[in-house]
């Protein structure tokens, strides 16, 4: 793979993948109880690591972004997450908005950008692997009846799939293969149906709602049962190829 192809693939992968990893950790954090204190501490570390990945991805991606990794609901949903005690860094969203508007790579920086993405890919794969271990731990505890959790197993399964795909894409890119965000239609449909049903149980007319409608309801505070970041993850995932 040529360096130009590599940095464009890396920018597209990390600008979305790091945000989804951050939002995945953010979505699980409010659901941890005192009985999941160890998992909560580990999730906080993943959340912090993912925000640092986002920061680095934004700084490296100027002039390389062809599609926004945010939705029209992202800023409001992040504000909703703050009401749950989770503090997404608002400056990252502002910086990413500015980055996505930049049309040209700053002259004389391509070598540094390439090296930066190589290092970023290594750290991103490690952070995603840490998240997957936490999800596996919580899922096993639920199946074995050792713990309850505020989200259904189908949600944990989806978050495992999407972040495992991110880690695998980081690995392929490091090996010089083409890598991009990947949508698994069966996983998407199951996740969509689960989030529709949760919204329905909250009194919303949501059994046939689109991902955008669900995200709008979450942004408006109409789905209080689950962290709203899950609906932003759903809407972004819908746009994957």
C-alpha cells in the first residue's frame, strides 16, 4: 500500500473507530454498580485512552477526512452523557469539526503523519483489546448469574463486534492491507431492534423507527433507560460500508 493510501485509510478508520471505542466505554460506565467496581475502573481507563486516541487522530487527519464521523446529534448526546456523570471532552468534538473542514494536508507534514498513524494503530489495537476483555468479563458474569447489568447481552455483543472489527482493521492496516470500517448487516439489525424495543418500553412510538429517529429521541431525553451514546453509535454504524 502506498503511503498516501495508508494515511487516508488510517484517517478514515481512526476518526470513526476511536470515537466509537470512547462511546462504547462511556455507555457501559453508568451501568456499573458497586459489584462491578473493577470493571468500572478498567472502563474508565479505556475511556481516557480512547479520548487520547481521538485527540491524536484529529491532529493527524487534517486534510484527509472525506466523511464526517459525527452525526447531527453528537453534541447534544454528549451533553446528555454529562448528566449521567460521564464527561466527554467537548474540545475534541470542536477540534474534529474544524479538522473535517480542512481540505489540504499541511505542507511538509506527510512523513510525520505516516509515523503518527503507525504508532496510533498500535495503541488503538491495544485499547480495543482491553475493552473487549471487559465486555467478555461482564457478559460471562451475566450468563453465569453472578451479576446483573443494566444493558442486555445483545448490546454487549454488538459493542464487542464493532470494537473487535476496529482492532482487526488496525492489525490489517499495520500489515499493509486495506482496512476500513465494516458494517455487519445482521449485527446492525439486531442492535437496531434492541434499541427500538428499549425506546418502546420507555413509551416512545419506536418499533419501526429509523436510527436517526432513535438518536433524536435519545438526544431529546426521551429514552432514559440507557445511555444515549448508544444511539449515536448506532447511527454512525448505519453509515459504515
